[in-house]
């Protein structure tokens, strides 16, 4: 019955098309001209050069938000010129009260205060564009726009020039964009897409040069057109960026390991390069790359056994990352493992996966990361619609040094490895259909100490996207495969890992096979939706076979999952009496495993409200009537949980205010008092002056789970497995502090620090009796006090009370404390070239479970590792 219900609901979403039709909006055209023999305008923000007289102003901007398709509070206009090397843009932003213009400083890409931007679709594919933003304070920002405006990547870092000026009519801006920084094809007469947006800060108003209705299905495809580009010469870009880094690492804790120094100085040097093979395609390469991260990853602790996804921050990998991205199951409804990706760049240069086999009386030292010997990537998009990306990286064999009475020896902790990623995609049907594919390869030189790793791992996928009815509707599909090969030990380890758990009891469709030397799996996603109008929907199917394995160079949390999902949304495009905008959403999903078991049924409704005073309010409610887990018992049988509920909300004050705040609250509970979690967090930000901003973001969560997994034990008496659970009371507290002091748009001092503590106490231990029993109390049996004895951190279990221990498990209570901070002085002394001075601190300790949360936090931020780093880069451009 449930399957029939979801099938009918899916058909309803598929054919539901009541919507507000999009107006037919004519394309605006701007005619530019070549400077010829006229001198280039001086980029000083004052539009008085003779060159600007060659072209006309184009104004008549139209309000986009909040009151779409109405005259803006203040008008704007632009001019565009070009020569053989550059594109020039001038803006006039009128303001009747120029003394009230908000000129706030921020880091690059900060987008604070009043600003204006130009979007350039130079490839003409109606999907990608380059965005250049200049704030009235002179802060520059740039983004690479993909997927017709659904993705704005601010990690793109071109070199361009801009200046602004405030006068009695408002403010003006001039920018110069070297043509070498953008991609365009060949052609005597070219037509580029353009759009310009102005932010009028005092009213939080956006106006645009080319009207683009808010309920349109895309952004780039709605651009106006730039005409008059004649005989543009291909720009063969050549950039070299050498760097030098020196660092001093001061260990906070003394160690009796003679191989580890309390103070260590390192020096490193290398360079990155970029070569424009054509004007569409570039070759990026690096020798002895600097892949250090200035900011640390946020603290986190996972009790479910699954890995945690962290964002990539290393410069070599983030440029053109959209081309290599293959997140094959993203959805608007969420909860479809959208982080899963065939390429997860943080696998390259990862921490070694093995550890030295240290004998008694020996000491060891091993590296923290795998050295990347070299890497190169060839990427770009051609004028005729081909997106191409090839990346290859080689990491060195890493060894642990072991020293003892028998002398010095070495053991491999990470093998020599080659990583390859190849991605290709082609646009068809007037840029309404895209077909592509991806292939990845990981090959390792395995030895005895690393034979638990795959010797080779290959993944691939094909994808298609089709839009129709003026891009109002879309169909997307991905099909992926994987094949991993290695020793019996490696494949056995894969089958038994938390991602697969082939050894699961009661899963009669799966079994461990210790004779295998390879494993092949599949996955995919099929999705259809509507992206235009006020009424929107999306529905689809996604699956991962039990054998799918992406984690050698990709990211995958679990396998053996097949789920249907749906989403229905309504959005406004016009402000109401007391609201600037509002949006309602409904989501659901249903999940099965490949044995046909129904594991999850989930419903969600949420609302987003933007009030007249620019306050944001979000409300949500979840209901999960059915919940089973194949993974909770770490190889044990399928476990049933009680139906659960969640309510929550977020309130954010007007982000324009000097003093602003936000608060979020969430409460989750399940039947039979089996689970309860309450979380409260938020932020408070104060900006006393335009150049200084201080922000604190505390968060506190308290969770009580009566069915928390503890351990798996084999009874000594009858070869029977016991799965031990406990009631966990966990508290987690963090309060990141961030201080940004921006001296100039190119000189900043930033501080970030985060105390983090998570403490868990277990009690009421029990073992699984019938994990899918209808009655909650029949799913487990609680231990009597006489059956458990705690001695030196170990629980000894005498289940039959005969005085003989049957099995044991470690006391699972924990108190984990972590402190991370960074103080960074950054100076962009010339465009594209930077100087960094960094002081980084890191400390991880364990507190006493007998102390309170804050008491442990105060007493255990000690033994701090201090790292002092000096980095200098220079960007040569031809």
C-alpha cells in the first residue's frame, strides 16, 4: 500500500504544472567598440577619460528584489569598451544621498556594503559565466558561475583591476579585465552574454540591467547580449607562481619518543604554473606543490562510524573544480547523500592509512600527510560546448622510521600512488541538453604492510541533462560504476567495512567471500523536475548497490540503498504587506535495501519568511514513522527504531546592521522515550567600524539515546555474538570566535579560534535480543547489576551469573576536548601575489568523565601545538 501511495504521489508531482507563467522578456543589447588608437582609460574610478566618449551609456536598470519588475530606488548605468588585451567597464550608480552610501571593508569576495557587478557569458553556452564585483569601498570579488546560476564559485581567483569614487551624484566605478583571465572561442564577430547587478544597501535592494524574472529557471540563460566584439585575438595565458614557505612547529606536550623533536623547523619551495594551451583550455601544473591550508577544519565527532565530509581549501584543486565535480545524487529534497562524489580531492595528499608495527622497546615517527610529488590538470570549456578536465597527481611512498635496541628500520605507511581523473561533457540542442562522462583511476604500489589497501580502483559514470519548454522542466540521470582490485585481505576488508557490511546477520542476499580479489558495483540517480514559476517540484530515484565502492578517490558514506524522493515548493516573487518574500517546501523520501526491506519513511515541511524589516525566519517539522538501520550494529542484524519527530526554527536579524544576531533551535524525540536531542545555537556579530568585525557562534547540543551502539562481543561459551548497547547522555559545546580587521582591501588581519568539547556518559547497558521486534522492550535485554563488573576501565560480563566471565567490553564513556585557532596576516602586495604570516594552534585532549562540561574545557586546553608559518608567493603573468 505504501509503495502504491508513493507511486501515485510521484505521478502527481510529475504532472503538476500549475504555475505563474514567466513573462516573455526581450533581450537587451549593448554595442561596444574597440579603442583603436585611443588611449586606454585610466582605472581610477573617475570616468573622465576621452576613451569613454566612444560608447554610449546604457541605463534603465529594473528592480529584481524585493519588488521585481518595478523602477529601482536609484538608477544605474554602464559603458563597455575593449582593446586587444582588455575589457573595460564603467558604472555610474546614482544616489540622492551620497553621504549615506555604505562603504564597508571586508576580505576579498566579502560583498559587504554597496556594490555593483558585471557578469560575462563569454562562452555563449547559456550555463557558465564570469562575475566581477566591486564594492564602493574598493573590495573586489569574483565568482565563476555554473549550472545556469545554481552554483557561484568564489574560489576562482583571476587578476583584474578596479577603482571607485564617491561624488555628488552617487558613486562611480571603473574596472579592467584582462582578456587572458576569461575564456572565449574564435570568431570574427562574437556575441557574449552580459548581465549587471547593483546592490543598494540601505534598502537591501537589487536592480539588474537585463530583466530576469525571479521565477525564471536560470540566471545565465537570461542574460542580455554584448555586441560589437570584432577580431578578438586569442590570449595565450602564461602564469608562474613560485612560493617559499618556512614554518616552525612547537609541540606543547613533552614526549619520551627520541624521534620526535619538541621544536621543528621546515623550509619548502616550489611553484604553480598555468599555460593557456588555447584560449578555451588551460594546463595547470605544479612542482613540489604547497598544499597547506591556512584555516583548520572545524572540530567534529562521529559516533555512527561513518566518515565526515570536509571542504577542499587547497588552491590547486579548487580552480575549475566544477568541471571535475561528479556529485551524482544531489537533490533539492536532500537526504539523498548529496556529498557522495566520484572525485573527492582531499584523498590526494591524505594522511597515511597505515601505522608502523612497533615492538616493545621501539619508538616510531611517521608523516602526517602524503607528499604530492607533482600534479597537473588540463581543463576548460570550448566555444562549441565541450567541457574537458583531466587531472593527474602522484604521491610519494611514505615511511615510518622505527628505532630500538635492534637498530633502525622503516615500514611503508602509505604506498606510492597515482591518481587520475578525466571528465568530459558536451552541450547539444541549443545548450538545452548535456551529455557527459567521468573516469577515475587509483593505482598503488602495494607492499606487505599496505596489502589491506586496493592495488587499483576504477570508477566511472555517464550523465545526461535535458531541459525543455524554455528550460522550465528538466530531466537528469547519472549512472556510475566502480571496480576495486587487490589482495584477498584488501577485498575482505572492503566487504566488512562500515560502508558495506556484507557480514550482516539476517542479510541473506549478502555474504562475505574471502576468495575475492576484486569487487564491482553500480549506482545512479534519475531525476525530473520543474524549475520555473512559483510552483516547483522535483522527484527521482537514487541507488547504490551493495558492492559500490568510491572511497579511493571519491566520497561515499554507505551502499546497499535504494530510495525514492520528492519535493514540492512554492515561492513568491512579489512582496506582501508584512513580508519581502516567503517560500514553502514539502519533502519526503522512502528507502529500501537490495533485499527489499523498507528501511526509512520520512516527511518534512518547512517555511522561509523574509519579513519587511529584513529579518529571516525559518520553521520546520519532520516526521519519520518508519526507521530501520542496516549499519547501526556494525555488522549485526537490521535494527528497528521508534517513530521520531523533529521541530525547529531559525531567526536571523537584518544582516545589514552593525549589531546582528541569529538563533536556531531544534528538538528531536522518538517514541518510548528511546531518543531525545535538543540543540540551540546561533551567532552575534558586531561591526563597530567599517573595518572591524567580531563574531561569536556558540552551539550546545544535549542528546539522550537509549540504543547507542557500544561493542560486538563473541561469547566464550557457545560461539554466539552479543551486540551491546547503552543509554548515552552526550553533551557537546563549541563557540567559534572570529575577528576580522581589514586595514585596506588588500591587507587584512584575521583571527579564528574554536574551543570544542563533547562528553558522553553511558549507563543502562543491554544486549540485542530481537532487533526488529514490534514492541520496543522486546528488542533488547538489560543487564542486571550482578552481571556487570567494572574494573580498570573494562566491563566484565557474567551473563549467566555463574561466576565465570563470558565476555568483556571497554568502558565507552568519553570526554574529548579540542582547541584550534589561526591568526593570519594577509597582504596582496600586487594583484595575484600574496604574503602570509600565520600563527596556528592545535590541542586535543581527553578530560575526566567525572567533571562537568565547562570544568573539563577550562582545565584541558593545554599542551598546545604552535605552528608559525611564513609564506610568500609571486604571480608572473604574460
